C-alpha cells in the first residue's frame, strides 16, 4: 500500500508540474529560460510515463493525476500571479516555489516509507530531478 501511495503522490506531483509549466510557457520571453522549463516539462512527463508503466504491478487502475478543478485552480493562480509581473525572474520564482513543494513531498515519502526498491528509486529520481531544476532556475531569479 505504501508503494501505491508513493506512486500516486509522485504522479500527481509530476502532473501538477506539467500543468504549471504548460500555463507559464506562453508568458515566457527569454529563450534560454524557455528551453530550461521545456526540459523540466519533459522530465516530469518521463516520470509520469514510468509510473504509468509500473503502476499495474502495484495496483489496478491508474495512478492519481491532477483533477480538472485542480488544473483550473493552477491556471487561475498562475494568471493571477503573473497579471502584473511576467518577468523571467517572477516566473522562475513561481516555478521554484512549486518545485520545492514537490521536493518536500518526495522527501517526506522517502523519509517515512518503507518502499519497494523500484518505487524508492523512482521517488529518489523524482526528488533529484527537481533539486537539479531548482538549482538551474535560481540563476533566473
């Protein structure tokens, strides 16, 4: 059960990252910043796909994703927070904040759970990927 919960949480976190980047992309003017967040988007999609591939080993059905109301709320929040300030620095700050939430959730899972080696490895990859992107995003703050 712990493995299923971990996979669900990481899948949902990756989905939220995909959604947030999707909503921010049309506001980006800096080409290097755009390239970075497209790479981050791709990394989240890879994590989602990997979870979807292994999920049937642990549970029937599909892993949790962001619901339509959550997607709408994320879009609304991004629009509200970028209405006045669409600078690269502000967009990077929003992504750092969201990515840090994913890191915190991933670390909690790793610290509290006794996970199957395969699931543990995937959660570690998720956390490491996000920590790398936070470092990369810092130069745009």
